[in-house]
C-alpha cells in the first residue's frame, strides 16, 4: 500500500471505465462532477448511478479523478435522498393569497416567463433597470448564470449576495487581492496538476497555517480540506488559528486561540516577527514588491506582546508560530471565511497575502499559488457587465462608498440594497430575483429587519430546490431549480475544467443555465438569441470567452481537463500575468503592492491595521457589562452546507438541533446545564439553541450555529426560521472601513436558560406577528452603523458605528463617498 | 468469497471523524438510519497529559467495523474496494489480506487491524483436544482422592461400633454417598462425591466400621 493516498491511476480499469457514461449491471453510470445545490463549492468527481427509469439511486466518488480520488463526504454520498425528495419544488408556482400563507397555484414555465418579462419591461419604463436586484447566495454553480441574467438580461447593475452584509464571503479577500496583485491565490496542495503528490515539480509545504476556517468540514473556495490530511501524513506541520480547538488544531504544533475578530492584530504579529527576525526573502522583496518600508514600519509597532493582549493569546506561542512559518523553506496559508466576517478581516487578508509574498512563498511549489479560472473561463460575477448601460452601471448600489467597492468588484453592496429597500434611497427597489439563496435563514444579518424590508418589494421571484422560509415569506413566483445531476454545465474555479452532465430529471425542474438563457432571450434577444440551448451557452463560455480548445461535447468525453497554464510556478517572472506580456504583476506599479498605490492615492490605510469589532469588550465596554460573552458563529458541520440538508433524514438523525458551545465555567457562571435550551441575546434580539460543553474555548467566548430552519415545522410559521437564528443578533451596516466585511463572527451576547416563564414570545412569532424585536419601519430610528462613513481607521483607532457613546471617531480621509 | 483472510487496516492517527465511511456503508447495504456496518468512536478532545503539559491536546477518531460488516463481499468480487475504503476522505482505510496489510501496520504507529469477517470457532469443539489430552491427568487426580477404599479383609464384620462412632459414620456415609463395592479385587466401599482430605482420612481410619454399617444397611 502506498504511503500517499489512493492515487487515481490505481483505479481498477476493469471496473471503472474511461467512458463518460457506461453500464454496470442494471445501472447506467455517468462520470461527472457536482456543483452544487445541495452541497459545497468543490465539484468533487462523481459516479452517478441511475436505473432504467432514469432515477438516481446511488452516488459514488470517481476514483479516476485526481481531485478527490474517489473520496466523498456524506453530503454527496447521500445525494439520492435529496434528489428524490418529495418536498422539492416540482413546478413553477404563482402565489395565491398573501405572502406567508404558503398558498400556490401551478403555472407553466411560459406563463412564469410571461409574467416576469412583463414586470421587467414595466420597471424599465417606469423606474429604470437599476430598480431590479438579483441575488444569489454563496455563489457555487450559479456564480455566472445569475450575474449574466442580471447584467445582460435585466440590464441591472445590482447583482448582490443574499443580504450578506459587506459582501462578507470571499469577496473581501478577493477584492484586497485584486488591488494588491491583480490575482487570487490558493494553497498549493498539488491540485493544479493531475500527477498530484507525485508531481516532481511540486514540493511539500513544511508548514501550513490554517487561518479562519475548518477546511475538513467546509472545503472552502475550491479547496478540498482533506488534502491537508494527505500532506500531514507526508510530514507537514500545522499552525491553526481558531477560537476553538478543532481536530486540526489538536494535531497542530501551534494552536493560537485568538479572540474572534482580531485577525488583523494577529497578522501584524506575524509580520512583525518575520521582518524583525529577518525570515524574509529579500530577493523577492527587492525585485517584485512595492511598499515594503511602509509595511515594515507598521509591523514594527505590533510585536507579539502587544498583540497577545488584544488577541487573548500567549505571546510566546504567537512568536513561535510566526517563527515556524517564517523559517520554513516552503509554507502555505489556508485562509477562510472568518477573515471576511469581521472589520479586521479585509486588512488581515491583505496582510496575510503580503506575508506570503515577503517570505518568498508566493506562486512557489507548496506555497500559495497564483490562480485563475482554468482556460480563462468567464465564471465570475462581472460576466455580462458590458451590457449594462454605463450611466446605469454608475448607479450600482454601494459602488461609490469606497475605493474597494468601486474598483475591487462589481457586486452591489448588500447593506446599500437593504437601505434602498427601506428608504427608497437613492431609488426604490421594485423587483427582487432570488436564485440559490435563502437569506432569512442564512446570510441576512439582522434577519428580522431584512424580513420586514423585503416585504416592501412589490415583485419577487425565487428559483429554488425546496420551499424555504425565504420562498414562503417573500415569493410571488417560485421556479423549480434543477439539482446538479439534472443539469448540463461546466465547472472551473479553479482547475481542472470539469463537465457536469445531466443524468436524471425531476418533474419540471430546469437548470440555472436554461433559466438564464430562456428568460434572457425574452429580454435581450440579441445577446441570448445566440444560444439555442444550454449546451450552446456552455460552448460560448468554453470557446468564446475562454480559450478551451474544444466544445462541451469534447469536455464531456474527457470528463475533466487540467489547464497547463496553471502548471507554471513563478508566473510573474515569466511574463504570464500582465496583459502586455511583461514580467511582473497586473498592478499600477507592476509589482506586488504590499502598500497598494490605490489605497495610498485615496487616503486609505494602505497596510494592515487593527480595528475593534463594532461590539467588543474594548470598543463597547458598557455593552460588554450587559452582554459579557464574545459570540462567534457559523462553524461548520459534517452534515450540511449552510442552511441546506435539514430535511434529509440521514443528516438530521446525526444532528437534530442547533448547539451553542460554552466553556463549563461559563455554564456554571450563568446557571446553565449542558443539553438545556438557552437564550442567546443581545441588544438586537435573541434566539434559542441547546447548550453544549466545549472546554477548549476561552470561557469568555461562545460559538453558536447558523442557518437553522426546521422543514418539519409549519410553513405558515416560516418553518420557525427565527427561533434559532443567530442572525437575530448580528447587525447590518457595521462594515469594515473598506465597506466590505461584517461582524458576523464577532458579536457580544449573554446566555441564560429558557424557562416556561421566558419562553414567549418565540422569535418567529415576534417577527411574523408583531414586526420583530423592535419597530423597523421608522427608518430614522434604525441603526445604519458606519454606513457611508467608511473611510479608514488610524492604526490603533476605533470606528464609530453609530452606537452612541462609545469609540473614537476616526479622522476622515480625503476620499469622499459618492453614494 | 476469498480464500485468504482479508481485513481492514485503519490509520486512526489521521481519521477525522467525517462519517463518510458510515454513510457510504449505509448506502451500499441499504441500512436504515441508526444501523451501522462501521461506526466511528471518539476519544477527546482532552489534554493528553495534563500533569506535565498544559497545551498538548489529543483528539482521535477510530472507525470500527460492526457485526454487520461483510467487507463488501459483493463489491470486492466485482473488483472494487469496500465502499468505506473507497470513500474515506482522509484515506486512512486500507483493505487486503493479512500478508498485504502486515507490512503496512508495521510502517507507523497508531493503526489498527480488523478482521470483521474472520471465521469464528466453535469454542466448545476447539476445547476437546485439550480435554482429551487431560484424561490421564484427571484420572490420576481422582486416584489421590478416590472414594474407593482398599479392599477390606473379613475382619470388618467384627468391628466395634459404639453409638457415637455410629452417628459420626452414618453422617459420613450420607454425606459422601458411600456404598459397598464388590469386584474381583475384593470388597470395599465407594462413593459418588469426592471427600476432602480430612474426610478421606476419617473414612480410611474407620473403613472396617464403615463396612460393617454398610453391610447392616444391606
């Protein structure tokens, strides 16, 4: 048996055929990938087993794939339960009765498209396309269909992510990267090359820093978490930065248990140590970076001793960890969502990218490699923006708020969208298109407030797999979406390029691809009329925008194909990054900008700084007296992806209820018994979850779950979506100085037992029947945080989030927000 | 059906407790929820050695095949691997014969070898050779404590038995079920319950009297 994990060339070829579709006994087996609904971002390679009726009966991993080598998580293994679930949306439906009554009549697809077309045209005439907002959730497979429909179909600039405040998922890191280097980067676990760990060009990272994610469960952003386990077996050491001990943390040489929301400070400590102890790559710094002096000057102010106090960590551990990373010949960082979901996050992400650069770990084997979508596929949010009228594009909600929203991405800022819905400013929102998103269960901070605001939008369409709380609460039309095995599609992000092949059909469900081009053809026949069907659309992406040498049928034959461009390391040295073919990076200076020129020019803090979360023991000490626990949330489970999988028996049997984790000392202090339902509460609202002991937490920190709704409950009560919703406690409009990022993972709260006396009103009843935890309709009384006042923060400063009495007001920069 | 014993090797240093083996097994065999062909056990998180190290944690998972595991005989006969081995995300499960797996288990610590379909013995049948082998020893042991007395000469008819002795010996006769035994070696007593040393000594001292009492009983 090999030391390395099962390699694809060891698959028994008598059993596992090369063909993309073959027979095995009574079954048809299709080799394809999964992306997604339901499921994660990764697109693991699958074998779909369908019977003679075309029903999906079994899913296995494709052992011939170098990506996952036949391995699968329980979500894909149990996919047939989801695919064949009787509660899936079967037909297009129009609401009858009021929103929330869950009364529907079946209509045809043409009727649905007729109605949507009529609405869109009338909005164009009376309001302007900008009054249409299209939202998706975490992105996954709908990452390009929804934006394309929004931009080229609706002609609207307002594509956004499901009321995710500050676009706080990947985009903050991505926007920072765009401004620093013009490129994205990912940990190199040999996944760029089909030879994998056997690739002689690849080197094993000596050290991996797992920062702000639990990749084994989350598999974020096109990275299969268990690759880290593969590398651990080969000898890689770990540094884990996480408020709680995880399995990876238990195996790590250093586990830094940082206070949620202080990653900026931690990044500064790492920068301080590697610079002070000269663990940097001078060759790279001198030849390929701009702004090192500025970075070094800032880092000097933040030794581990200072950071330890802020992060609630041990200074020697921080120093040791930074030293271990800096001294390694090859080291990589696997970063994650926690960085996006705090005000410190964008600047920390920038600092971490700088850390990889100055230690000579950027775009080297076993470090953090520069990544693009394989074959240059247009699988990104900016697809189709050329079809939005430039005057209309300038009206994108939130664009003018900050330099990063202006230049870093094309997404409408979600807080700005909410504000427009509440106030009608700068213009009213007349239509909301939801596809692959369940905001009130999932991404919407201040969920009860969002629930009230969205009611004001006159026309709402929800493209969904199941009837969710969002669909019942808001939708006027519900359209049945196809699951992954019912779609023809393609997958990049990052490599290899994979075919997704339809193998079954569920009633009248249609793929996101088909919905996009069919509805688009009604609205913009010039653009969408080019595609006679979904395969045509895919071919356009493959051959038109992308540089793939073949069409979808070729790809289907091959099942997957790696992009040789991404076999190259040190692409900046080879002139492979810049549009003009010169060596260097796609930036103003041509260098990797440790201190981005764009920030310098616009008065932003240009290198990493620390800023306290909007609610913290230090920024709001009075509030901390009443809410004495630091609340982090959103940690992952094996069983589901965000708010999905709750209706599946196999998954729910393993994880019946939401759990909030506390240290036993905290339990004792607040009179809580393990296993008891408890209220988690702060000034914004409360929810209930079951208390569970986690003695690896700091006793002052608690962790709650997210994404909970209860499909077994009454749809007319929105499946009790607000009862255990941790986003009853998180604010909208508390963004980082860049406008990106939001403090989902760093709030304050108190915890106390649920009793018969304090049980009512339950949050769902309060929200549906009584408007919520407070009256949100008087917009003048609503908290808009630091909206429009992002600017920047002094190196040791605080931001005024409109909390009234706390915090310093930072000096405003030259840059004037335009919104 | 294989003619060599096959097993599962599990590297529990790297099992992450992801449940893929449990779910894959359930799907493959059509088990209901709550039924397992392989089940994950957990140890931790806890401090490994708190008296000596306040920072080192241990957190281990071990997947254990249950009585329902048949090593995916059907899949294996097709040329596939057991489904848990195929789908394990941490790639810590291996499958093979004992010859194939032994070098692997020697390669690193913290691994376990399971033979879920190993043949179970008929325990009682397997004990028989030992029992056979012990026949002579058992017989020899009984000789020392044999309840058969040495052949008694005819003098026992004249043994003197006073009332006290009679009472004692009657009790002894009852306790040990003594009866007269007559065969080609002569006339003696025998019983069906082994006496202790003291009891045996007592019987042997009073053999003549016992014989007389036994004769009286008829």
